[in-house]
C-alpha cells in the first residue's frame, strides 16, 4: 500500500544522509520525550529449573513493570536460558521497582552459588539522546518503543549507510568511538560457583533487532524460512564466535510466554565494543550482506507486499551506566570471557572451588 503521509526529518543537519534523499520504503521511530531516561533489565536464568523460574516469577509478581517480556535461547556453551526483559522510564522507576520487588536481596542470596541453575543480570541505563529506534510499520511498537504512545514518521533518516547514527540525537563524529584500543580475545576461566560483576567499557553499544512473523502468509513464510532465517542465524552465529568483529556477545532469542510457550517472534541481542564495530559488520561483512540481499530478493519478489514486521533499537551507553553480574554461570556467558581485560569483582562459594569450568 502506498504511503501518502509526508516524510519527517528527525535532524536539521544529519551527518550521513545523501543530498536530496528520499527513502525507498517508509519506516518509523518511537515518539519518546527528549529528556526520557530509560533503564533496561535483562535477567537470565541459565539451565532453568522449575523452582528457579517460580522464584523469579514470584519476584516480578510483587509489583508491576511498565514493560515485561520473556524469551528463550541456547547460549554458546549449549545451556538453555530463560530471559526476562523489563523496560523502565524515568530516573527513579527502576530503583523503585527494585525496592518493591526485593530484587537486590533476591540476587545477593548466596544459595544461587551452589545451585544447578545460574543467574545473570545486565542492566543498561541511558538517556533519549543516546539511542535510536526503527520500525517497519507505525503500529508495531516493540522493546523500548512500548514506552512510547505512538511512532513518528515516516522518517527520512533510514535506508542509507550512516542512518543509524543520524537517528541518534547526540551523535557527533568521534563522540561514540571505542574506548578500548582493540577488541580483546576471549579467555575461558572458572566461573561456576562464583558471583562475578563486570565493568563494561564506555561507549558500549547494545542492539536488539527483532522479527515478528505472526502475520506472514504461507508463501512469504516459506521464503523467510528457506532464505532469510538461515542467513540471519548464520550472521548472529558468526558474531557469537568471532570476537575480532567487536562483538562481546550475540544471542538469538525467541519470544515466549511467562510459562515458556514459544511465540512466533524472534530477535537478536548483541553487545559491541562500539557502534562503529556494529556498523562495520552491517556494512561490509558477507554474513550481514547475505541477510540484506535475501530480504531484498523476497521483498522485490512480493512487490513490496510483505507482512514480516521488523524493528530494532540501538543504544550507546557509558560504562558506569551498565551493571553486569553473573552468578554460577558458564564461562561463555555475556561479558565473562573478557574479564581478563575488563574490570571485575568476584566472590566464591568455597564448596564449588573444584568444580570443573563449563
């Protein structure tokens, strides 16, 4: 269906937009206030047991969150993880929730160190000027977009290289550069039976990029399953296995209900050393170019009439605004393979000192 709404420019002077640019397809951004502060909680239960999931569910049931999602994935060590993803808006919203839910008391309980399951938390706080969102349709708000009442658009700043940076309000050349000279190689260490808190570097980049498959008709879904999903899986696996790309962690996750019933929505969640490392992979690496090419082929073959809904959010975050903690997790979890170069603190359950590293 043709789009007849006027195109909106998010910035007066975008740094990368070609002169006279008109995007080939419409896209939209979440309408969030300029002084919005966001906190995102990722809480993972690794090797989940029924008792561990009941305990986490009970904690969330004590109080409301503005936005709570559930997902599952298998990590690089082969462990199943159930993830709880909560978004909070406002300077005090997350701390208020922590107090009401007894989150810190739950997390600090040393019984987790001697359990069969593991727990991990990654908490990211950032201002409106540090992130951008993009949606393929105006009525499909996901992720941080669920905190907005509506979308803005169609917008002009997309479908060209550099559009991501142009959509971030505070982006200026050089101000989001990596703060580590180079990406460190991962190392395996003993992590089971340990509580390890890791300090991320400044200008850390988080991307969450999703696919909603639920409205797709049979022909489109067949094409997606045959051509796009395998390319997407290959690309995210490449990032997971190649730290030299600048990616600390790559998770390919599927939405589920709180009880673990899978939903036909997926997303990738990646942690990069900087936004440049993310964009370099997207612009030039064969695995991402394959995803892009296969999607373009499907869209052209269906004359643009596709029901696949796409979205992403990208944030650039100061290290001090990231709290990463891993409790009794396998050594390949999150930032754990990089503790030899990232500042960290750990405590240990002595009864598990001899446990074999996972």
